[in-house]
């Protein structure tokens, strides 16, 4: 039975702990080796688990308060093309720099804090006037603008320089001196000895090509506030998940566009990598040992940023020139960073993120910029932390499966528990610490440990128990066989003395109940079996040991053979659960037209002699002693008191903090001189209805008067309460006794009732 499993956990744990730890350590070592060597497809599994955790636990943070996106979307492409003035002045896409001059002018007027242009401006116009106009606007408006820079294998290399930030003013002249260009584009980076990633690509498998920067057009080199790389940063599977912040062409270091802008925001003169920290002026950010950090996208692009079409700014500029309202919210751009980039299908280089495939390429750079401001970069947990987690899961898997040894649990744990546990741990580390805990290695360790535990269970443990089960199955209860197997000890006939709680129950009026089935005895057997099954199940769930069935009676022990210190509480819970089952069974019987059924229960705790009583041919595990007799008497005494569950004084003493009771009376058992107090068990602590609590209070008041021989006063209280609670049996019984003693006072009254056999 499922409840019996818990009895054998401690001995199983003691006997098999070395084997459990061996399975767990070996499984973890294999999983760690596979991870380090990239075997079993663990890198791909890691990416899948990481992506799912990221999209599950880090999204829906709302719109960014600091950043607004100005999008080159389809409405802008159509709007510029269909507006004769725009089409004439700006030409076809990619538009000339006159369009961006108007956009920058309008953003400056709207109070933008800074502008990041997530694209490149490296193609000069035919006569150079367009870029000169844009440069003039940047110079006149003093709007901080940061331009993207692309790379190409055939671009001319730049000479080595010692960059400073911000760079000193350069005289580019008409030829754009390469040294001056390099001083503007390069960025001072201190790496703490680690190598920066190279600007390169792999056009042919196994052959990598170095890339060099393509400088923006010359007039903008002098007027833009900074320049940064806008190259895609992708993992081996093509998804954008992380950033490296800075790259090198083998000569100089260059930062990405978000870093170039953030450097000025935080007053940085250099980018410094130190251990697991990146310092950018006043800002310190966590990074991985290789200088990378994973991105917290916080959701899809449209859920994270306000998006305004470029054409809306063009229209606003045109309307403002005519002295008309622009139609834009005056606070939309004020003191916010504006990122301009393409979102229309077919423009720019699309990217794929854990949230979606084929998103605008600037999505990852927007995430970098937002993470720099919010400090929400995600870093990898130290390897030893993930290894320790993997070992913990492996130990848990081995201990759980090799201790419980349930085929159902084995299958459920293997298929339904290991991966969700790892996934939840990954989610918790992301949500609480912005840390990526490895998932593939712990999953592998947990699964391997589970398989190892299952193999151990089925190849070793079951083989050890097979002989004992076969030899004793005809003579012993299954629970005792399991106990003998786990403790490596044959059952003994001599037994032992210990304190436990005995439970007796039977059906009230069983003779009348059975007469209803005198013409259909098979139905009586079926109904009785159903009753016994329901009552027994309730008792077994609380750790009871079924002693025997005597017709309709159930005898059960709590505290033996399992040594439960809370045996009295378990017995009380079991009794209440059994009564609840009988209540449900009565409803089912009424629907089927069967006779009503009630159960009376007696419970008593005492030191009893418990063991296997019988002969060498047949024995039974049971208990003997006066305490068993009192439990049986209490069950029968319910009839005299109109109660359903009666408990003895020791049971009340042990369980009083957990139960609600009514003190019924003081009674003297036949053959005993000492009187004992008996109680009616009503409910678990805190679950007694207020109406019944009032009835119990009034009963106790009347009982005190009764013991003082104030029978008339006691009867008055009981009669009044019985009118409010007419179905309360003990109230009716004590009322009848008070009225009898009022009319016929007893000669010798000591307030004690005698319980006859």
C-alpha cells in the first residue's frame, strides 16, 4: 500500500546510502564530461532550455521609460514614396542625408537626449551637399548623435593608434587621413589580459576572413559624437543572445554602438574589463569571464519600446515649418534616447532572438542599450555552482528512487520531474539573480542518476527480496514481510512492549443492517467489503496497521510496528477521516436505496505488548493488554452516550493540542476500581463549527453542575441547549440522567458511571 512505503524509508536510506551516492557521483561525472566535451547534444539542449527559461521568466516588463524607437517601417517607405515633395527631396530608399538632417532637426526640437542611428552612413552623395547639410544640423543643434559602423573583408585596414575618449578634434581634410579616422573610431579598452573577439567571418567552412571598418562619410566623422559597431552578434545556431561589448581588427579596439553612446552618458574615458565586471565610467556591469553577457530582452520589440515611424517626424518637421501643430506628444521624445533603425521587411540584416525569428536587427542592440541602463544583463553562474546543482539533483534522484522503490514514481520522476525541476531552478536564478544556471548538464546528471537508481532497484534490490517474499508470502502480512526485508530480520514471536494507540470500530446496529440483505447475502458481502475498504483506506493513510476484521468491526494499531511518536494524533485523524468516508458512503447508499449505516469508534492509548502472536504454523501481528480492552469498551460506550468517537484519557493527553473534544464523563471499567475521564472526539483543532463549540461549552457547564449534584440546574441548561441542537446525543443522554436523578436522587453519588462488559 502507498502509505506503507513511508515506514521503510529510514532503513532503506541507511542500508543503501553508499550505493545511492555512488550512482549520483558517477552520473554527475559523466554529465560534466559530456558537457565539457560537447557530447550528447548538450550544447543544443542548453540553448533550448535557456531560451525557454528566458522567454518564460523575463518577459512583460512594460515599455522602457528611457528609450524610443524611430522606425524605418513600411508606412515610412510608402509615405516618402507617395509624397511628391519627399520623393523629390530625398530620393528613393536608401534616402539621401537631407532626410536624416530633417529628422535630426525635429528630434532636437522635440528635446531628445541623444540619437543612436542603427545603420551606416558610409555612402557619399553625388555632390557631397547632403552629408554637409546633415553635418551642419548636428553642429548647430548640438544633438548628441551616434552612428553605426559596418565592416567588410575588403575594407582598407586602419593604422594602429592610441585612442582616447572623447577623442580630440581631428582635421580630416578632404582625404580623410586614416590615422585621424582611426582615432575617432577606435575606443580605449582595458581587457585585464583577456583577448577581445576578432572582427571576422567564415565564408568558407574552416576559413576565417578578417574584417576592417568602413568609415562613415567624412563630414560626419567630425560632427557625430561617437561611432559603434552594428554587426550582428550571433551564436553558432544564428540566434542573437549575447553581446561582447568590444571587438578588435587585430590592430585597434572598437565598441558596439550602444557602448559608444553609454560611454558618454556615464562619463567614461575607457571601457575596462576586470574579472567578472565591466566598468564604463560610473557604471559597473556583471559579465562572464570571457567578457560577454547574455541579454535580457524583456519581451518582443513592440512590447518593450514605443515605436514612432520616421515619416511622422518628417511630417512634424514640415508642419512646424508652416507654423502648424506637429501632432506629436510634446513629451514623447523629451529627455529620452532615440534609436533609429529599420523594421520593414527586407531592410537591414534581420536577426533571430529567443523571442522570435526574423526580427529587426536592431532588437539585440536595443536590448544591450536597455540592459546597460537597467543593469539587467544575464551572466553565467560559476561552473562549480552548476556542477553542485547537478550533483544535488543526481543525489535527490538516486535517494528518492532507491528509497521509495515505486515503479510509478520511477516513471513519473524520469519523464515528468527532472526537466521541470531544472527548468524551475533556471527560472528562479534568472528572476532572482540575473544568473544563467546551466540546465543541460543537471538534466543529464538527473536522468542518468534516475536510470542508475532504477537499474539498482530492479537488478539488485528486488533480487535480494525475492526469496524472502516467496518463502513467507503464505504466512505473513505483506507489511511485515517488507519490514523484515528492510531490517534484515525475521519476525519474532516474543514481541515487545511499547506505547501505542488502539482503534476499534463497528457498524451501529449491524444486525438490523444485515437483516435487510437476508434474501441477498452476496449483496451484503459486497456492501460490507466496500465499507471496510473505505474505512481501512482512511486509517492506512494515517499510518495505521490493520490488525484484523471481526465481521463488521475494524481493529487497527497506530505506533506499531512503525514507531510513530504522534500515534495518538494519527489515530484521531484516522478516526475523523473514517467518519468522513462513512458520511460519503451513506449518501451513496441512499442514492442506491441501501440501508443507512453509522460507525462507532473507540480509541485508547496505552503501553501494550505487541508482536506476532500465534503458533509456528500461523501467527498474527497484534497487541494485547488492558489498553486494548478499554478501546473496545469505549467503542461500545458510544451507544450509551449518543456519541460517535470516544477517546480515552491518555489519547486526549497526547493529542490535545491537535484536536477538538468534549469531556463526556468519568467512567469506571468493569473489574477496575480507578475511574477515568472519557472524551468525545469532534474535529481537528480549529475545525469545529461555532454552533457545536457553543453546544460543547453549555454541556461542560451542565456537567460541572451535575457533578455537584445540582441536577435541576444542569437539566435546565441541557434542555435549553437541546432545543437549539436537538440532534446532539450526549446532551440528550445527560439531560435524561439529570432528570432521573432529580426525581430519584442516588444514595451514593460520586459522579462516575460504570462501563459494563
